[in-house]
C-alpha cells in the first residue's frame, strides 16, 4: 500500500532530505586522490550526529556502515574501506538518515580528479536519467512512466540499467511501497498521486546489466567488471509537479 503524505509530513521529509543533501555535498567536497572511503564513512556519521540525525543504513538488515561507498565496478552497497581513491575513479556515495521521525535518502556519483571520457559520460547519463524519471512523477501518471523514462535515456546512450535493485517509497520507513524499477514499459503500475514520496535511484552499468554480490553479502559489482554509476533523489509528487526534496535548494 502506498502511503499518501500530508503537506506537513512532506515538509518533515524535506527537512530530513535536506540534511542528507548537506552531508553528501560536504562528503563530495572531500573527495580527491589519496583519501579513502572509510574516512568519508566516519565523517558522514559525525555530520549526521551534529545535526541530531541518526544514520539510517547502519544496522539496517545488518549493513555495517553509515555510508555506502561504491567505487568503479561496484554498483551499490560498497563497504567503506581504507584503499586510497585515485585519479579517474568514480565513487557513488549513498547516504540516509532518520530525523524527527522521517527518513532522508539520496545518492550521487563523484569524480576523483579527471575522468576518462567514458566514465564522465556514464556519470552524466546516469544523472540525466534520474531527472528524466523525476519529470514523469506527476499526479495521474503511472509508476512505470518513471521507469521507462530512465531506461530509454540510459539505453539510447549505449549503457544498461541494473535490474536487481529498485527505488522505493520513503517516509516514516526507509523502504515503503511502491518498488520503483528503473526499466519497464510505460503506462503500468500504480497510479501516481499528490502526496506520494519516492526515492528514485537509477543504477547504470557501462556494459551488461548483470550484477554479482560478493561474499560479504552486500557489495554488488558488475558481472563484467565494467563501471557503474548511481544517483538517487527523494521526491514528492505534488499538484505543482515533482518536488525534489533531497536537492539543496528544493527544486530542479
Ligand atoms: N539507497 C539505498 C536504499 O535504498 C541504500 C540502502 S543501504 C542499506 O535502499 F544498508 F540500508 F540497505
Ligand atoms: Co534508496
């Protein structure tokens, strides 16, 4: 069942997501060759606590860290570690918090120094695909209109959309209905309504869409070793169009 939020609840969800956005911005500004993602994990936790927020991922189904840090061929749920980042890497940072009863959840892919043209293109197309999806989050639209817009943009640029993981509703739980695939034909799935709050999160691979989970039970990598990028925003469906709650200025 998809929970419809009141305007007051949406404002609370916005506040939680603004905290996530602030923290992701700071983490992104720390990224350069030589720093490691374990440092970013500690920093993310400290920045959350300073804002009276609780990191949402640590302990969620046993996930051991506050931050997901997924480098190069890691798709999602990468464990922060002490390997120094190097020029040309891409690192996806996925972070969530609980604040005042509501969750925030967002992700971004950041360049370490200068990227190869293909890494830059993958990152840009993935970011664009998120906004193509967001553009379809309209009252009376259908859920798969979002999915289809993401998939079309990704595939027309020669990349592939990960099937194994999906976006999700969000609110007083981190994961609510509906599940939001990043692929599918348009015009199916639940009818979108003002008051739905959705975390839309395309994961895009440079080559094949297949992923494998490593022995730690979490780390998802591309099966063919190609690069992968991930962007996520929490949005609200409103009568005035989509409101991007996890974007710092609150609008597209
Ligand atoms: N943005 C991801 C999600 O929605 C991150 C979850 S990591 C987990 O599902 F550890 F919390 F599972
Ligand atoms: Co999410």
